[in-house]
C-alpha cells in the first residue's frame, strides 16, 4: 500500500524536526493502514485470514494506554520563569501544584495549549521533590 511509505518517510528524523505537523498527521493514517490490512486478508485468496492473531494483542495494549492517558488528571500550570541558557537549553520554572508529590528523576508530559492541547511531550523534572517549584531543562534539537 501507499500508506506505509508515506508514514515511513515522515518518520525520519529530518521530517520530524522540520515538519512535525506532517509527521503527526501522517501517523494518524495508522487507522487507514489497519483497515486496508483487514480488507486485504478478507479476500481469502491464499488462506483464511490470520491478521487478527497479530492485531488483537497490540490493539489491547493501545486501548489500555488510551484509557490510562484519558484518566490522568490534566492540570493547567503557572509558568514562573522561562530562561534561555547556553547550548540551546531552556530552563522552565513552574509553580508546583498543591498535593503534587514526585520522586527524583520522574517525568511529566507537557502540552503547550497554543500549539495544540493534544500534543504532549515527556520531560524529566530537574528539581528536587522538596523544592517549592518544578523545574525542567529542555534542550532544543
């Protein structure tokens, strides 16, 4: 099919860095890819379809991941400070939400609402759990 090469081309590091929205959009074609796979096997030209044997496991994991992601609390945070550091590193200081507890090295998923509320990116917290604010150091790539 033509879907696979399109997804592959936009998965290259160059495409992800230069045209991230195209990367994101083409990767939503996975639904079309699976529909075409089901239709391809439905012809029974060679044997009975066995696609479901390879589809049920990943589908289950995908559904569990979506349910967990949807159940996680989303909190709008207040940015205290944003500072551009040398070597293309950005330091963000964020007001720590009430009753927010974490361990050293834990990560958070952050979305910039102006860029798209469903485009989350994971970042490691660089502040210590006893500090009053959360800090992130993000290197531009």
